C-alpha cells in the first residue's frame, strides 16, 4: 500500500490521465470465474505497475470468491493505494482492513442504516482510512448528502449490488446522478465500464475517476487494456 487514494486520483487528473482504479475480483454471480487459473497476486503486481490510481480488492467470499488473506497479500506486494471492497458492516471489519494494509474501504449505502453509515465512516477516518460511500439510486444519493458526512469519495455503482450486480446497466446511471452532486469530494463511477468510450462518458458526465473490475479481469492483455482506458485523451 502506498499513499491516499484521493491524492492518487487527483495526481492523475492533473496529469491529464483518466484516473482508473483496477480491480482484483476472482468471480461474479453474473460472469462466473474471472481468474481463469491465474495467480491473483502476480496479476495485482502487473496492474500495480500500470499508471492506475489504485487497486480494488474484493474480499467477499460466498459470491465473489475473495478473502481477507487476498487483501493482505496484495497490499503487501503492490505500491498503490488499496481499496477494500466487501459488505462492511462492523467496526471490527474497519480495523481489520486498516491492519491488513488498506488505504480505503467501501461502505454501501443501500446495505446500511443512516446511523451505521455515519458511524462506520467516522470510525474509518479515526483509524486513518478513507471511504468510498457507494450509491446506486437517487434516493440513496439524497440520503448520503443529507447526512453531512466529510466525504472522501462518493461512488456511483452503475449496477445494483443488492442483487449482486447481476442486473444489466451502463454508465447512464453515472450520467444521471453525477450532475446532481456538489462538493469537494471525488465522484467515482463503478461497474459496467468496458471500453474507453465508457470511461469518457463517465468522466464527461461528472465523474472524477472510474473503477473497472470485470472487464479488466476478462482482458487478454491486462496492461494494454488499462493503458487504453487511462490514456483516453491522447
């Protein structure tokens, strides 16, 4: 792990690059096995050598095949900010994430009450973690903004995590929600980003950064795929 995720995103923005967070996700209910026999740690090292803003690591085991050990191993090996993605609902999980080397954690608005979201967000800050507070609907967005949290990154998931992202969608969700958001925090577009044009749409629609998971895991040439997503303005 190296540095703050927000700082890494802003640095790439200033350099005229698309700030991409690349993801290690072993499988999904929608697409099945994404690893295809590869070593996830070596794959993370390869991603980390690209000009990405950070790496996201999915640790949820039942549906996405991840593990806490995967997070720990990748954080040890990759010198980029690490975003820990899981269904985080307790302070113990927050502290474990920090201990294992994360820079930031995901908090899913649709799976938390207002009070739990605020408590976990503040607890993350107290142990030195940034948060990605994720929304999928206008109602969830209104909930988050009404809480007055000191947000680091507000994530817009183009798919519905409550159905394990098995729904079909595209960056139009980002295009619809992002213009409604005002604040000094970063807006992150997540899911359904498959092509450089998708990235351009998300950024022109109001996002500051994008998270690419399934598409990068399915790419035959991971480095070439990421380069094409990052260098979209060149």
